[in-house]
C-alpha cells in the first residue's frame, strides 16, 4: 500500500527495511531515526522521541476481509455480521447522507 501511494505521488524510494507490524516500525524509527508511513491510530503509541505529521490529501484505505467458520452459530458472530451488513449498506465512509 505504501509503495503504491508513493508511486502515485511520483516518489521513488528504496526502503532499507520492510516490516509487517507497528511495534517494529516504531522501534526502527525511534532507534535509527528513520521515516515511516503508518496508520493514524499509531500516533497514540509514539514514544516521546518520535514526531508524527498527517499526510495531506485523500486518506489511504485498505480492503478488509472477515474470516469465520460457516458452522459457527455464535450469537456474537451473528451480531458482528449484522453490524457489517449495516456498514456495507451505508456505503463508503464519507458518502453517508446527513440525517
């Protein structure tokens, strides 16, 4: 996702590290004085030595999928899936009609 975003902006970088989790990203940025693109929620987890800045323009998004066993009869799962159905019916974020 990050590489696609940078390519759209015409930025060509060769990363020195590739990581799959936020804890590793934070550690590398804090210890190596590096730079990383991270989800906005990570801002609350930043150590005092790391500064964040929001990106300008349209927010990046990723597709998500839900996995569960088809034979799972849990009421919690049913409630969760019903909530997802409501989100899907509402449409993409930012396109909901004002009430």
